[in-house]
C-alpha cells in the first residue's frame, strides 16, 4: 500500500500535479461555499465557458494560456457587474448575453486553428499531470491572493450572503462586494483550468460546498469541511487518473460527487437514510 502511494511521487510531474490539485481543491471548495449560499452556480459555469476567447487569443499569439484566460475572465466578470448595475438589465440577463457572446467568439477563434491543438484540449478537459513549474507558481500565487481577500472580507461577505437587508442597513458596499466576489470567482476558475478544465470547473465550485452544506449550517465549519473534501477529492482523483490513465478532471469530479452522494444519503439529521430511519419528513429541520 505504501509503495502504491509513494511510487507515483517519484515523478516530478506527479509532484507538481499533486500540489496543483491540492491548491485548486482548497480554493474551489472555499469560494464554492459562497457560490452555493448565493445560488451562483450558473454564473460559475457561464464564466468558465466565457474565457474561451482569451484562451484562443493567447494560443494564437503563442502566449501563456492561463494569462489569456485570466484576462478574459476578468473582462467578462467586470462586464457582468457593470451591465447589471447600470440600466434595467438584470444580472441573469447580462450573464446570458455575455456568456453567449464570449463563447461564440471563442468557438470562432478556435475554429480558425486548422491543426489539432493539444494545449486547448487540456484547457477544455484538464490535465493536472501536465502542469509546468511556471503554471504551478501562477496557481500558487493566485490561490494565496484569492484566499487572502476572502479572509479579509469574511465578515462583510457573511452579512451580505445571509442577510442582505442587514447589509443594506449597515450601509455595506453590496455592489462593490458583489463585483469583488465575481472577480475572485473568475480568478478561481482560471486557476482550476489546468486541473479540471473548463467543462468541469463548475462542479468543483459547487459540489464540495454543497456536500459541506448538508453537514453543517455554520459558514466557518462549512468552509473547513468543504476545503477538506475538495482536497481529498483532488488527491484521490489524481491517483485514480494516474493508475487508470483517465482524464484527471473527470476523476476528481467523480470522487467529489461520490462524497456528495454519501452526505446526501447518510448525513446526520439531513441525510435521506437518517430521515427514513427516524421517520422524519425529507427537508424538515
């Protein structure tokens, strides 16, 4: 068993992949708590797909794909915030318009690339075992920045998430906090690209947080549990990916989904099996 665990770590690419997977697992899980509490799952998925133009332009120019993705994510996030604050456009409408436009532009740019692009396939589906040293440093730096800002804004975001009326009464800058959270979410999505890819990043944002939500209603504990679940899912999924030779992002998301199903059925007081055993209506408190 020990050899089974240590053998993959003899490879440098596996060591970098493990570090990247842990960083992404923690980051997605922590900010994912706000995604779950504020019902922002659609926004996370839209932002993930809306960064395709940045990825395509960076590829065509021979630049860093993650940098291109970061620029596109920030532009789309700030544009959503601007359109929903100014005029009569609702946020979900702004998301739908910008998501569709960015996705269409990305597809148009990618279709202009006549040769098969392996780098782009990794962005779409993830390849944590192919993380370079430069990308690992970028992932680490962005992770520290996002977590530091979330820690600094913990109390204001807590009030805005649980009691918007109180936040207005306290004159908190709700619009600015919303925009900040959008930017942090965009950065998190970019950080996650190499690990789980565009197609699966929304799952890593939502699933660990949703699992932790079934186990507790206290935000600090929810964040700790979500971070732990995200880390475990990333590590276990990475080993499964290595030994079964499957896409890393898919393996990580499937493990995370398994954790959610276990919590859904067996969580104390809220699990389906618990409710049936105690003859308690499902969803009752």
